[in-house]
């Protein structure tokens, strides 16, 4: 695995630290009691639930461990993780299920 | 039961947050392990969790750094995941906005999913709560979670350096994201955002510089907002028909 160059890593850490703080401080610090426009709130609600699936979908369809070749095993583990997380509404049960599936499928292969 | 003192408000927040320990610690640990696998040393992983203090955004940045994505894409994507913090900040303002600036400046750092969710519920249930107690409650909700998150990361990074690469942990990060998505899908609009983002991300991944992620993310975000508007109109129509 290629390691991340140190300057890149620290730029990301510092950039994210300042940026995240800025987002958190934005309203509570600057805006006082001014309400945030409704259209903006409406879009903010859906950023995480859009970005994370968009990040993960290609990683599932073209998994890194196979060098990008589609793999039923990885797809099955991904589907089980998502289903368990969705049905139980619990991140850890989802992650545990996925890990277990991955382990079983590795052992079976 | 009404809270009587500022001190007891802090400890109520502290106690209320305890169940979230079982979420924050394993996730912090996992971040540490994966960061170590990506080549980060323990102080780097520790600094990452301490200064950024936002799980999903940290995982996003870690994944994109490993893909050698351009710096600007890494920053935009991870901050986009964190945009919800601005929303939390906005909805806490009516409750904490009158606190002194130094308190608000410190509180801003501690705005995370758990502290926001617990505090908003508490403040809505007890509208009579004085400002000082609200501030104390908010800080109390972070009394356990923050140290646990940072320490778990450091511990994970220590362990991670000992895990051989042959264990194939490089699929664990996608699984961690997938586990996070399920509980996020609270309304049909969230499902629409997720579905559109996934559908767009596959063809968009052909775009250079990981731009596909931004394109698919925006598509999903707009889809979610439009779905919400549409659902509201349908509801208004149904009520109007009655």
C-alpha cells in the first residue's frame, strides 16, 4: 500500500480541522439569533447521505482487494452490512455483520 | 425530573451520553487501525482525531488520500460530509446563542452528532432550563465521548501498526461507510438522496481527479432536497383534500 506523503497528510489534517471548526462555529458564533434560510437547511440535511454513498458505491462495485475486478464475495459482504445497518438502525451491528460475512467468505474461498 | 443546578446539568449530560460510548469507541479504534494501515504513525492519527473530531469526514479523507485524490477534492469531499455540523450549529443557536463568546467558541469544537442529538432533545423537553444549565448539559454530553474517541484512535493506531497487510483490511473501510448509511436513511427523501448519489457515482467515477464524487454528491443532495419539497406538497394536498 502506498503511504501518504507527509505534507499532504498534514495539509489535510489542518485544512479539515480549520474547515470543520469553521462549519461548527458558523452559526453559533457569527449569526447570533438569525435563522438559517430554509432552502439552505434543506440541502444541508442531505449532504452526508449523498456524499458517503457516492464514495462507497464504486468501492463496492470495483473492490480494491481484487484490484478492481467485480467480486460477488465483496458485494455480498457489502449488501449484508448495509442491510443489517438499515434494519437494526445500529452502525455497529451493521459493521459486525459485514466483518463476519467477509471472514466467512474468505474462509470458504 | 427537572435539573436543579448547573453541576447536575453537566452530570446529566454526561450520563445521557454513556450509551454512545459503545458507538464512539469502536469507531475511533477502527479509524486508528485503518489510519495505521494507510501508513499514519500514532501521533498523526491522534492529531487527526483530536483536531478534526468528526468520524465520517475522517474516514472520507483517509479513503481519498489512499486513492491519491487531489488535495482540493479531499478537502471539499470531507468538508461536505461535515456540512451537517453547520446545520447542528444553526439549530443549537436558539438555545446556546446567548452564552458568552468564549463559551460558544469552545462549544463549537464539541458540536458532533451525539452532543447535538442529545442536547436538542433535552432543550426541547425542558424549555425552562436556564442558559447556564443548557451550556453545562451540552458540555456534559462530551465529557465521555471526546476522550473516548481520541484515546480509541490512538489505541487503534498502536494495534494497527502490528496488523500484517496480508489480512486484507482494505475492504473494511467501505464496510464501515456502508454500516453508517443504513441508520442515516430516516425518511424517503434521505433514501432518494442516497439512491441518486449511488446511481450517479458509478458512471461519474470515470471523471478524472475523483471529481465524480463531487458530481454524484451534489446530484444526491439536490435529489434529497427536491424529494423533501415534493413530499411536503403531497402532504399539503392530501390535507387540503380533507
